[in-house]
């Protein structure tokens, strides 16, 4: 009973926190209720979508939810778009979904089981659906990446589409990051010219959570630093001329604010090219929380200076203004 009362109080506090900052024209932070982390954001069919990790104990992380919005303010929850019932090899720690649309299909890449060695079952999987809200089914019946390569734990996957249409998997925990060339149906990989499959592109201070986008012909590579349960969790970036780098760390652009929240990190970026707008979607820990899993999903503007450097993001309680895709 004590546990139930405690849980209700926590949920009540979270609800008031969200409603206290949201208005009809302002998203507020967090953008939706619940403990969610590692958000991957996308635009499909003139809607904004966010695919986060359900932030709980590993054994309770057996499903993924999604959220959609027309304006970044009102969010609709799509529960259990994928769960371990549809992925027979997964049994815990479903983490950091990465979404991509290709050939009228939606592919959801995810980590599962938090494997600690090559002798365990798990790694990075792929699920597929006909709609962004699913339901998703296991694409391969086994993990896409189930081993450690170049020291990288197979977690924290991101799918990057290059200018020539080639898709790459960029991933890695344990302070190592790899890039691999995906084949056409995302069932495996194509070797590089030198015969290798996994190339390491780890920049200085990298820990996990890679993300990449192109702006004005330059490749912006972003990642998370610090410990995910600590206040020092943060986001840094580098710039290169190709998805393979080399990437020299520029500096941090997202971190805690002692007046707002701690543990700001593991992000993605919404890019509205027509309007030239960039939003960083990330998780953080409310100041009232000490449980490492009590993380919420937030959004703030991300801006650049005249030289193309990412300006430090100011994390806020108000979030961003209402904005349609078109």
C-alpha cells in the first residue's frame, strides 16, 4: 500500500509539473506525462513523432510507446507499439528506439537485453510496420547486431540517411561508436571497400547516444557524455566532411541547469527544413527526483551562429511555441 501511495504521489507531482508549464500555444516541459527517456523524433505525414524508452527498471522495460502531435503542444499517446511478445529473443531493457521510413514501410530499430558479452542473447533489433504507430513486428527474428565490435556495446542505435540515399547504422555504448552500411531491406550490412563491416568513429569523451544530421554540406555528429544516472549527463558535438569523420569534438551544447533540471542528455533533433527550424528533443531529471529512472522527455530550440556552430541550448520549463509542420 505504501508503494502504491508513493507511486500515485509521484505521478501527481509529474502531472502538475507538466500542466504547470503547458499552455494552448506553448509545449511546456516535459512535453507529455510519464517517465520516458532517449527520445528519437521524426516528422511523418505532416505530424511530429517521438519514440522514447520507457524509463523503468530493466525487467520492466518490455515495451515501447510512441507519441504524435500536430503542433508540438498536444501529444497523443500510442501505447505498446512494440513489445517483447512480438520479439521472441528480447526479454528486458528495450532501449533507445530509432525510427526510419523507407519504401512505404516504417522500421523501428531498438536495443534489447543489455548484453554484457558476446555469449549472451540480445543486441540491436529491427521491427517493421505499415504505419508510424505500428503495430510493429520483428523484422528478422533475431538481432541485427548481437556482438561487440570495436569495443562497442550493441545499444543506442541511430539510422542515418546520407545525401546519396545510403543508410547507415550508427551505434554504440561503453564509450565506443561504430558506423555500418545497411543493405536495402535492413536485414544486414554491406562491407566497406576495405572488407570491414563496422568502422569505429568514436570522438573524444563519447559515451553513448549518437545522432547525426547534415547542415550546409557539413556532417554534425552528436552524442551523450557523462553517466546517465548522474547530473553531469550532457550532449556534445563535432563536425566533419563525411559520416566517417574524422570528428574532432567542438564542445557541449546541452547540460543541466541547477534551476531547471539535471541529467539533460540522450537526444534527437527535429529539423523543419522549409522553415529553417531545429528543435532538440531530449530527456532530463526533474529537480524533485533522485531515482535514476525518473526521466522526462523535453523539447527546446536549437540554434546556430553565423559560422555554423551549434549555440548552447538553454533548457526551459516553457519548451517551444506551437508550430505546425507546414
